[in-house]
C-alpha cells in the first residue's frame, strides 16, 4: 500500500495530466522530416535539425510513456512505489511526478 495521502496523489495526478497535455502538444508541434536542400551547407543544417527533432521526439515519447505508467499506478493504488517495492519520496515525486525509481 502506498505511503502517500489522497490529497498528494490527486495533486500529482493533476500535474501528470497537465504535463501529458503539454508534452503531447509539444510533440505535435515538432516538424516532421525536413527536405534536404540543394546546397551542402543547407543539407548539413537540415540533417542537424532532423537529428535534434528526432532526439526531442524520443525524449518526449519516453516521458509520455512514464506519465502513462504513473497514471496507471495511481488507478491501481501503487503510485509512489517503484518496481522493487521501495517507496519513492514525496520530494522526489514533487520534482518529477512520473519518477519510477526510489533513490
């Protein structure tokens, strides 16, 4: 059973849902693959932009997956417990509501 109060869990759920919405919007606003230009300097810049956008997309998708897992744990009554059964501190969860490891 979780060590967290219902009020704290509700607060974290609200933060998780807000962050999920923000990240979903950020993901939808990332440009798709850029067309390669005809000049080599354009090509290098476009390839770099593609790499940056792809890295951002991967990070956002990973965060969204962790948020979904945290929301599922709230529903299951196991929020604040890591996979090893250790309690995650309130301070850690306040800093990162989708934290999945106790440290």
